[in-house]
């Protein structure tokens, strides 16, 4: 399985992230947050993985902006 995610996974992940649910950089924590609400285990795992990478990338970008300001 590659790293390319479908538009559905990305769109729904961004929708959940913007809805106020706190996701972390940890795949297992994100998987528990998504829980049984997902229609399938595969979709839940893909979304949890995408959200963890998204949060890591977001954190790195914030750190870069801070370092540029200093």
C-alpha cells in the first residue's frame, strides 16, 4: 500500500480536524479517537495515519515560522 490517499480520506480528515476534535501525532491515539464511527477498519486506519502525518507536518511548519521570526 502506497502513501497516496484518496480524495475522500483527505477531505473527511480535514473536515474532522477542523471540527474541533483534537488529534495527535500518534497513530494509535488517532485510531482510538476515530473508534467505531468509521464505516470500515481500513478507512479508519488510513484516516488515522493521514491525520498523524498531517499533524506532524503542521508542527514542523509552526516551528519553521517561529525560527524565522527570531
